[in-house]
């Protein structure tokens, strides 16, 4: 199985440290990259094949939505999570519709919820990337 890679982008060092700890304790063998700004996160995306991006929404300079919009151009298949301390429905809708966010978490979050979502995202990622559609697959819709 290919090693899964995660990029975490947050301007708060304690958030980066907490996510690092819980992901490393999980023993899934994730390769985790950290960036304390959107610009640094995008630089990592240019060099690494990232499967999951976890970003904070409110950050100085470039917010999480801007990061994810640009990240989609660099790594279109990456699953995207967003963290925020502010549960604003408008932000949630923009994150889903414009940033392609798969999961949205408000701070403080449950570590088990984050870990479960990471596992689910990778399971879905593997399933989607292993599907092959072609003429030999005999897929039929509404033929009865």
C-alpha cells in the first residue's frame, strides 16, 4: 500500500503540534507535512504528492479557502478538510462549494472525529482511484 501523505496548514503552532501528535500516535504510517502559512503550504504542494490537506480557515495573508482553491490546481485529487474557530454557515458553504472541502471541523474538535475522518477520506480516496471505467466493465444503468 502506498504511504498516505497529509499536509497541515495552520498559523497556530499549537494546532500543528496537536495534529502532528494525534496522527503520529495513530501508527498508520502517514507522512505528514506542516506549514504555518498558506504560501508555505502551496510550496510543499508543488514538490510533494499530497493525498489530504487540512487547513485552518482564518490565517493572516492567505485564508484557508484561498489555499484550497490554489491547492486544487496543484493537487486536484487531494481530499480537503477545513478547521475553524468560527462556525459561520456562509464560510462552510463557500468551503464546500468553492474549495471542494470534504469535511469541516470547528475548534475545539474531537481527536477521534479527526482520526475517523482521515481514515474515511483515505478509504474513499483509494476506492475512487482504483475504479476503472471502460467498455469491458459491463456497467449498465436502467436497462431493465
